C-alpha cells in the first residue's frame, strides 16, 4: 500500500510502499479515503509534542470504508462508511469508565503514537469505528473526529454554553469555526476574534454576532465595549500564544471561564492568583472528545445543524501544499487529503 512516513522529526513525509496491516480478532482494517490536516500535525512533525515513536504514519482525522473486520468485531462489516476515533484507550480504567476517554493513562493516538491515516489502509480497534450516514460525505466526515467533535466537547462539557451566554472565540480556524457553530447552536452570543479578515468574514456567515480584527492589537477593550464593559462569560482559546493570552484573560467578566482548546507546547502562562480569587475565574483545559461525543457530533452534522468547513481537498502527493497553507495561515477551515 502507499503511505507517507515521518522518519525523523523536522523531516519530510516520505512516500513508501508498505504491507497492508494484518488485523487481530478485535480490530478492523479501514480503506482510508480522506484525512484532515490539523495544526497539531505541524507540532508532531517538528518534534514539539514529546513523542518518540518513529517511523510514524501521521494523520488522525480519518474517514473511509471498512475493508475487513476481525472475528470479535460486532456491528460492522466490509463496505461500511466510517469515521475513526483517533484515541485508542484501554476501556477499563476509571477515566474510560467515566466517559473521559482522552485521559486514559494507557491511551495511544492514531497519527501521534500509533500509525494513522496518511496511507491507503490502517488498522484500528473495532470499538473505534463510527458509522456514517449516507448524507455525510467522506471528505467532510474525516474532520469530525477532531475539528468538529473537539469543539462539541469544549462547548458542551467545558464552556457549558447556555442560551444567553456571551462567548469570545480567539482564533476561528479549523477548530474555532466549528466551535462557533456549536456555541450558536447552544444559544450563545458570540464574538469571533482573528487576524485573518477572510476567516472573520466566514465567521460572520456562520453566525458570529460580532467580530474583532486582532491585527489591530490587544482585543480585550473591544470585547468589553461590545459587552457593556463587563466582559464575556466564556473565552475559548484556540491560539494560546503570547499575543492572545493577556487579552483573553482580560476579556472575562467576573465569574467567567477561560477554556483552553489550542496551545503552544513550550509556552507557560503567568497567573495572578489574587485576580482569580477576587473574580472567581475558572481556567479549564479541554482535550479532544470521547467516542460517544464523536457519535453525537455525527448526528448533528447529519441533521444539518453543523456544517463541517473544508477549505480544499488535496491529493496524497500534494500533501505538502496542504501543510504549507496551514503553516502560512491561508486555510479557511480544514484542509483535507484524499488518499
């Protein structure tokens, strides 16, 4: 099978001809059709994620068809259209039993520490398969496993957005544009913040109540102006760099929540505990999504309540163009690779 392999951090994705993976009784073989290209992929390639698993087939936003199932896999058959949940967990620890799959201490991830989707075939535990309705195309379905379901988890479990909640979304790229839609679906009043005017225009089309161009400098004063001086109930951070963090912190009203979805691995954050105490701020991390949340996200997309935002679909041979567009901030939504 054709595959792209990362053989050294900081290096290229090298085309290789590899054997089709052999599956065990609890596994499935997936014929990969589409894979999303995520900002985290840039960090993995650069060796910034603390991973030591090489060589590696990257790609964690995956959709395709089942090619083969193991003898113990139930509910799936060859030909089924599926998305793949990229967190491979033990299913037995306290976190898995609580539905907090991404905190499993035995967890591995497709495209991070286990081979992913930049290949014609991949194997995965049967429990990681998620069936796709016929009205959800594979080039959009692939990004549900991260860009869209991650937003669902962040909005429903961490930001806890209800009707009337005021929300500032810092960075409306591949994840932020879907979080915006999720926040609107939950009844939130939203402010989209970005340095890319095209993204802000798209955010408007997707329902943002206000937009702020962060190229003009710190944005917290404009957030407060738009909210009558109070600040917002929730700031959702998809950038979390040294330019955005100070304004994100100052955009909160008393009792507000700052939810981190994006991050810069090496960047610390300075906190003022007395400000946290005086204002009863909540600072929360939001990590990806569970298998159940992926299934719930698929249902929302199938019902037409959420629109997966795909900028361009590239061939596997042109994957570096997809990475370049992402690296240079030219993508509106997700770039997708057809395998």
